[in-house]
């Protein structure tokens, strides 16, 4: 009997030792250490992301300062803190699928009546059996409230977030960054056609994926993408210079032809004006209401008299008395 007891005690001790060894292997082994390291790095990256919320030193094109969410989203989408960026991306994707496949409103109502049902049942049962409600025992001594400092901070963050979207919309609209405005225009163009065949939650998922994975792809293949962009820029610049040269040459040719035509038509107009006068319309050529001197001849005038003018003698007239004196005409 003593031997059986000692054997049982030995087996129990061995079992406890094995359990302790297994616990130590799990909690202090390489896997647990790796998990602890990853957790510490994740906490550090989340702290760095939270600390990145500061107003950028570079203002907008209008000179006004930007919001601290500009630096926050820039840090988030740059994947400088990969664990924090991955957590944010997966959280947004999970929220999109939750809204799509879960009826959040009904789920909220269900959780509400279940929680209230448990608390009411526990309170009634406690007062019936123990003469003291169980919910009363769990009730805090002082209800939780939101402090003014916390509320002001939350309102300030919401204000900054709203201004972030408002400012960015205006910067895109007025092409402060041509490349960003061009990308948004292309995205809106494709969304215009995709919305006919893709639901809104699908568009939200595509937009989130492009917003997060686009910078990651660029960061991973930065040298290759920069080389291709530089090559495309050179080709576009060469084509633009060629078009400018061709346009300048065509403009010069058009100017010369215009001057030539204007000169020819001006000369023709002057010739027509010199010939088309009022005298020619009446069959006679006049200039300013007088005969043209170049067309007058000597035969058009009578010859001048050459002999002296002869006068006849005046005969006196005798007037008798009683007769009337003739009138001299």
C-alpha cells in the first residue's frame, strides 16, 4: 500500500514537472520569444505612427499650414512602419467585409438585448436568492464620464481630419501636384465604368488596396520604376520639343504667306481704286470734278482773234420839239 502511494506520488510529481517543463518551453522557448519580440516591435511602430501626427514644415501652395493628418497618412502609406501599416490595411479590409456580410444594425440590437437580458436576470435572481442584486455588486462606485480635455482632444482630431480631406480635395482640384491630380483623374475615369459592374463595397476594397499596396510596390521597386519614369519623361520631352519646333515653323510659314497675300491684294486694291473713278462711270474721265488735263487738246479751244476791233461812227440824232426822245438801248 505504501509502495502504491509512493508510486502515485512519484507519478504526480513527474507529471507536474513535465507540465512545468512544457509551460517553460512554451513561454520561454524560441517561439514565445519571437512572439514577444514581434509584439514589442508592433507596439513601437504603433507608437511611432501615433507620434508622426505633427504639422508638416512645408505649407500648401497658398502658404497656409497643413494638418497633422497629412504627415500621419504620409507615414502610414509609406510603409516606414510595416507592421502598423499592415494592421491598418487589414483592419479597413475587415471593416469593409463586416459591413458587406454582417448586418451591423441588427447585430447591435441583438447584442443590446442580450447584454440587458443578462444584467436584468442577474439583478432579479440575486435579489430573489441572495437578497442582493448581482448587477449591483458589479456596478462601479462612480459612473465613467468623458473629461473635457478628452472631448476637446477628440473634437480637435475630428476637426483636423475634416480639414485634411477638404484641403486635399482643393489641392487635387487645382493641380498643386500634377501627378497626384492625374492619378486621381485616371482613378475616377475607371471608377465611372467600374461602378456599373462592381458594387460600392468592391470599389472601396479596390481603392483601399491601391492606396496601401501602391506605395509598397513603388518602394520595393523604386529604382526600376524611377528609371522607367525618367525614360518616359525624356520621350515626352523630345516629342514636346519636336511639336514645338514644327508648330513654330508652320507659324512662320503662315505668317510669310499671310504677308505675301496681304501685299498682293493691297496692290490690286490700289490699282482698282485708281481706275474706278466717278468720271469713268459716266463715260468721261474726270478727276475731282475737273477735266483731266492730260486728255485736253488745242483743237478743243477756238482760235484767238488777231485783227483789231473796228468801231462804227456814231450818227447824231436830231430831236424835234414836241417829239419824244428815243430811248437808248
